[in-house]
C-alpha cells in the first residue's frame, strides 16, 4: 500500500508528503538521496515538474477505476503521444524499436536520459547520435540560446563568421545624410523667388570668412531671424512699418510714438487700481503745466491756504474746480498727483492718436489695444535694429560683395542662408563631408572582414544617394545581428565542445543540414541518476528501461525530467506494487511496439469509469491505496 498523504497533492506540503511516501516504499541509499534533493527543491519553490505531474495524475485517478483495454482503440505513433502525455508506457518494444524512438525524439530536440537498474541493459539500446557521457556544462539558458541559434542558422549567417561591422554610433544618421545629399546635389534651400540663388551667393561669400568673423555674422543673422519671426503674422502694419524703418524713414515719428505708447501703457495699467478721476468741464491748454507747478509748490513746502493764497494757487484754482478725484475736488497731496497723471495720460493718448495717423497705424481704443500697440512697436523696433545690423554686415562681407538686403523678404532669405551655412556648410562642404563619411566607413573595419552591406553604404555616400544609404543601413543592421548571432553560436559551441565534443559536432552538422531539433541522449545508471538529479530544465525526458521489475520507490526518477517513459520488456510482475502498476493506475497510455524500423506503435488509452458512489471534483485528497511495495 502506498500512502501518499491526506492533503492535496497540488500544494508544497502535499507534494512533500507524496515524495516521502514513495521513498518509504523502498528506502535504499539512492532513493534517500533523491528524496533529499526533491524535498529541498520543493521547499525552495522549485518543484520538479515530473514529480508534480505524477502526483496530479494519481490524484485524478482516485475517483475512477481503470477500464479494460480495447484492441479497437485508434493506434497512435509514439512521437505525438510523448508530445501530449507526461507519462507513457512502452510494451513489447525491442531494443531496435527503442533506439529508433530515441533517435526520432532527439531529432525533435528532446534531451533524454536513458537509464536502467541493470547497466548492461543500456548497452542493447544504441542511439544513432548526440550521445553524451555527461551532461553539458552550459547552463539551461545557454543551451536554449544555442539550440535556438542552431535552429535558425542559415548558410548566409554561417558565412558571416569573421565579418565585422562598424559600431552603430559611428554611422552617419539617415536624416543627416539626406540633407547633405540634397545640399551637395542641389545647393541650399531657400524660400521665395530667387531665394536659392541668393542663398548660394551667401554661401560662397561665407566660405572666405575666418571663424571669428563667421561666428559674428551668424549671431547677427540669428538675431534678425528671431526678431522678424516674432512680428505678429496677423498685423501687416508691423511688417510694413519695419520695412520703412529699415530704410530710415519715419524714424523720428516712430521713436516718439514708441516713447508715448510705452509710458501711456504703464500709466493706464497703474490707474486701473487708483481712485477714478473725472473732468467736469473743458480744461485750459496749460492745465498740465499748472498742475505740475502747483505740485512742485506743495512738494517744496508750500501750503494750500484760503486767504493770502500764493500766485500758483490762484492760477491753478480754475483747473482744480473742474477736476474730481473719487468725487472730491483735489486740493493737495495724492489727489493732485492722480489728477496730474490723468491729464498727462490724456495728453499722451492725444499724441499717440496723431502719431498713429502719421504712421498709418490703427489707433488704440482702450487699454488692451494700447498694450498691444506697445508690444507691437517693441517688436518692430527690435526687428528693424536687427535687420539694419544684418544689412551692414552683409554689405561688408567682401570688399566687392554683390549682395544687398533691399527689403525684409531678402533679409529673411539671407539670415536663413547664413544660419543654414553655419549648421550644414555649403554644397562643396556637404560633398566633402559625404566623402569623409564614406572614407571613415572604409577605414572602420579591415577590408577583408567588411560585409557587402558596408560597401553598399559606402557607394551610396559617394553617389549622393540618400535612399540607397537608408536601405544599406537597414541591411547593415540585419548583418550586424547575424554577425552577433554567429559569434555567439560559435562561442557557445566551443564551450559545449569542452564538455561534450561529440555532441557539439553532431549539433553543428545538424545545423548545416537544416535540422531544427537539437536533442541529446545521456545513458546513465539509475542509481547514479537518482543520487545526483539534474537541475530544472536540464532534461526533457527520462526513458526507463526494464521498468516492469522496478518498485514504486523508483518513481523518484520523475524528479529528473518533466516526462517519464517506462519501457516494459519481458514479463510484467503482477500486482500494483510496482512502478508500472502506479503508472497504470495514473492513466499512463500504453504504446505497443509494432514496426522496429520506425519506432511507431499502438497507443492504448485506458478508459476510466467513475467509481460507484464517488462524487465531487477529481481529487480532494489521495488516500491509501495499493500502488507499490
């Protein structure tokens, strides 16, 4: 009777109990060693997949009884069966059939441990290749990577061995090459009629400048470009006024308007937060002067008196009678200051209105429009100064300079051409940079190691072919990946060759033949396998020979791989106290040998009928039952 515990076998505690009960059925030295290893892995959260699958299969069979085998069951070949089943029993398989099945599995990429209690039994099963005497020293992740690289290997990629490509950061960017090609073939770009011609002329003049002079001209051009771009696009008057100022027209009227507008804007903003000032009647023309003199009189110690009044007090009295600050006639102090600011603002607004008429500008109608006018005039002033400086610098670029800046459109073209030259150079310089880039690529790797894609990129640079360069760069990136993959595959194969030289050669030949599966066969005595179980993802399958005479304790071998194939050759011991008895009770399909040359056979599934009285889900617990010794 095999007592596998009363708790669910799906959690760690239940699996630990399951392993303990298996080990107790035959606690020899190898079984104890396997139990120790499996228990430690369960405790570490790394439960062997094969152990869990045996436990789950047994748990699922508690509520059902196995039915009788039916010869009419549909026959299946071995390979599809082991793909879908974790536990399989082979009956009536000859050594040749087993060897053929192993070879087919290896070709599928399965890593197999072939084991038996009697080491002489393994001598009769000879696989055709990929046999190792010890497992590779490569880690499971490195094995997966090597197998993937070998499965995707192509003659073209293998030919990459020894090739080199320059680092990614040494290759010119596609956008940069496209601009250089365009410039080298067509010259600088510029907007407007005749813009390209002026830009080319500018480039020709700039080529003769020393670096310091070029830097100064570039700064002036940058300033002109920024200030012209700042002119409001919806206000045509800004651009028209700037054009007039560039030619020194209307300069005096403009400067007066700028001053009045700036001061009026500040005053208007300030008066928004002061008591209101109202005018009750017409004021004399000299009202502002009288208020200023009166304010000076008060600030120098004079006093407002009702009798024996000073002359200025008598003169300003008619003005004060017509003014109200917050509804009160101003007499002295802050109210007089506010009244004066109100009159000065009115005078400035009158001058602003006249100045706008002279310059052809829209006069402001309220405080917001006044502020907008002040901002626009500031932009116009900055732009006109910058353009004037640009005209001066361009005029003296060369003693016989043929270039002038007669209007704003030309100023924008010239400024853009200067900035363009500072960033990209001239057409001749663009051609030189392309040739230098091509030369750098040629010198980046030895000629004998350069891939064809590198020469394509070099040819595109020399031919000023931006599209060709972009295509070559994409192909070069693919070549870089192929080279890196081939280098990695060669390195991993070399490391595999250190521990398993025969396997490395077999895998290399299989890759050259176009194979996609890279498995291995490890013949190992059963006790040795149990004593030192391989780690996770080291093996895919254990094929256990002469399983008919093995006890339940040898189920510990399921800790070596996710799949277990038990070969039952010869007479099978009756009863359920054997390893085969447990696998049968777990519902493992039986494949009967049929054709030694192919290793195929009939799969006999054991139909399951629900035990009378059983209820509930598949398993709540696995109780005691007769399944081993």
